[in-house]
C-alpha cells in the first residue's frame, strides 16, 4: 500500500518480485509510448506535438 502512490515504484517492485522468483523476459515485445487501456476504442492515429499518436 505504501508504494501505490508512485507508478515507478510499483513497476520497480513488481520487477524485483519477478526477478526474485527467477521470472525473466526476453524483451521481444516492443515498447509503446501510448497504449490504450480500453481495447474497444478506436486507436488515435496522427501527429501531435510530441510525435506520432498511436
């Protein structure tokens, strides 16, 4: 609960837990700058101030 206010801390903790269990990833999945939480919506395609919208 103490880490629930910081997304970076939560991600790091989850990674540490997985590493402690010997769970690794080959990192073959590409990084996505924008990943919609709702798969039913239409993806945004175009260009914004910070680059292409996905």
